């Protein structure tokens, strides 16, 4: 109300109707910080809204998140987009709802005036659509990226890493072993996961080490990791079997590499042929990895990642570390 004349200042009140608007101009920028925030809690949703630096954080502990804008006299939505100029940007009061679905989330448009869009595909009202972390949501003109902890990120894997030594005496992990073998192996697994993330348009996921323990009775290091589930699955299911098939060649080339590093001798004809054969086998393994990872993509699309993946698989193949499948 005006303090002087008592007239209602209706233009300052939130509108109870929603106008039709044009397509948005601003596009959100992917944020690694937003991904990191999802690791604070298992049920947190992070929204990186176009045009704003600070992401919006919402806890989905009740299993659902209503999205819209505030209207006087009504219960505000859990994700209230009013501070983001929601009324002028075509966001309805009850625009959409996000529901927990298994280990992920789905979104449903509630019959909004300007619609809800998932990765630039308009949603049919009252129908649920599965979301993936890193997806683009658009409500009217408000565009945002949504992030949440995925099952792969929260899943912990236990890696049983064999040092390739004989258990003639109680095994102890030396600092040299950790620096020269264990850490390079884990770095390679993390690099493979990075390629998986890029190939599947997934946000960055960092390898987290939960614990590391050593069995004194045999040269096995147990490492509990998270954030690299896809890479671990591929290496364990396909890479370990492939390594056993080519173990004789790998051991011969490893010995030849040690001799060369010690004596400086060049490789002989047999070594060269075996190395060439192993490289061909590694390319085939990379193709097998990518076919499993992205079966819906064409061979030419998978080709973009083949060389980089093969480099990491080559490092795993010649590593003194062997991943046990059981």
C-alpha cells in the first residue's frame, strides 16, 4: 500500500498468472564446483542457473522437489525460482516436480504455461522423464544444469591388486611400491573413467580412496575406491580376462623393457613383433570397451575415444599390478 494515499501497489506483487514467452537466450555453463557439491550429501540436488554464478542447492530428503515461483497466500515451491526473475521468465507457480526414482531422479511437467524442457526436448505434461546428472532443464526461459550424486559415483569398489611377487615371506608395501606401481595404476583407472565420462556426456567424477590395506600372507593390496565405477567394471570384466590371454606376451615384453632400461640394448626382432601384436590386441580391447560403454553410438563416434583409451590400456597391460577378479 502507498504510505501517502493508501492505494494498493499491485505492480509490485507477484503475478498470479503466467505470460507466454519466447525461447531463452542465456545458456548455463557446466560447473565442476557444482559436481563437487553433490558429494556433500547423498540426496542433494544442485542447480546451476544460467546467468548466475552461485548454484542453488536443494535437499530431496522427502523424495520430491516442487519447482516454480512464489505466489502470495500459497505454499512456496521447494525450488523457488522467484529470485531468478521467474515471473518475467515464464515460470509457472506450480511448474514441475522432481521425484526420486531408484538411484536417480525423474522430472514431470505440471501443465505449465510455457512448458518444461529436458535437453531441449519438450516434456509431455503429467508424464515422468528420467534425468541424468548434468542434464539441461528449461522452465520457460529459465535454463539450468542439474547435478546429483549418481549410483556409479556413490558405489564403492574394492580393488584387489596383486603385486606379482612370490609370497615367500610376509608381504610389506614399501613407499617405492606405492609410488612406482600402485599410484600409477590408480591414476590410469581414473584416466579411463575420465574418458568414460566424456564419451557419455557425464560430469567430472573424481576418484576417492576410502581405504588401503595390505595382506601380509600374500602380495595383495586391497583398495576401496569410489567415483570410478564404470572404469573398474570394464577393467575387471574385460581387461582382466584379456590380460590373462596375453600374459605370456606381456611378461616377455616387461622383461625386455627391464633389460633395455638396465643395459641400454635395443629390442630384437622377436620383441618388435610381439610389441606390434600386443598393440593390435590393445586396440581391439579398446574397441570392445567402447562397444560395451556406448553401444548406441556408431563406430566412427567411438573412434574419437579409441586412441586415448588404448594409451591407458597399454599402461595397464605393462603394469606390474594385476587386478584380481575375485
